């Protein structure tokens, strides 16, 4: 645009209120403990849509995938005096998984929304985040039966990295997701250990598929199957 060009006046924008509505506050008041939050997430249908929802939109739509669920849980922890902490777990030939983490009596626990039954909550008994993340290893496999979990991020405080309106605006979710992608991830294994990993056994594979929505999983081969791969 040249220096003589006329600029169109900007339309005034309506500021977004960060205050919860009475209905939202009623929902959040019920989510007083990690158990209450996890139960609410378990009752929320899994989202297979390639979009992010803020906590406000999750409560409105009553639908969430792991990222949405973790941010909603973090907002609930914050509402009751805790910190809004989330953690990203990175995987091989599979989707990342995001947890809302918290501390109780100096130990770490987690709350999570997942399409897989074994990748949800953990009790607050772990001395550090590495201990906590390792509990997901055996049940974190891709649809080809490969043990997929490889690394994890630090606990990210959403009040420090998110826009002030992260609890109520969907557009803030991409910023948070990008921050998780850029965050340093600590590897769980050495390359030699990775090369020696076996595939998950058939019974474990089948057990963790309880209630899975096949439309919401990552397919390493790019093609959805009805039957599981051949496993021992």
C-alpha cells in the first residue's frame, strides 16, 4: 500500500468478557476435585473434529478431544485455586496426548480426556513428571501395535503462555497448541532402547480399545481398519 493510499477505518471490536456465565460457573462449581473433573470428561463425547475448543466452547458443545479436555480441566483447577497446568506427550506415528497435571502433597497426578480407556487419569502419587508420564507407556500404542510414547514437555502454565482470554476464546487454543509444539520435550528412552521395543500384545491392544471411536484415531498406514493388526 502506497503512502498516499487511504486507510479504511477499523471497525470497533467488542471486548470479550473473561467472566463465566452463570451456567458455566454452575458447571465449574461441580468440578471441585480431580475425580469430579475426570468423571465429567468421561461423560463428554469424544470430538473427532479437527478443531480446538476453549473451555467455554467445550461446556457449550459438550464435546472434546484430548487437547480440549486438558485445557478445560486446567480451567477447572484454576477456578478452585489451583494452577492451570498442561503437559504434552509426543508419540511415534501417532497423535500427541495432552494431560492436565496437578500436585497434591508434593506428588503429581493427572486428568485427561482420551479416546482410549488407558490414557485418562492418574492418581497423585508420582514424585516427578517423568514418573507420571512413564505410567502411560505400556498403553500408549498406535493402531499398528507399535509402542508409541517417546517424550514429554514440561508442565505449561496457561496463565503464563496463554492469552488472557484463553478460558473463553477458541482463537487462543492455536497459540497454546503452538507453544506445546515448540516446548522442549524430554526423551523417555535412548535410541538403542527404542530399536529394541516390541509391539504390544494382543490382549492389551484389545482391552485398551474399549469404547474407542475409530473416526477419532490416527492411522499410521493412512487407511482405517475394522480388525486389529496381527499381534502375538
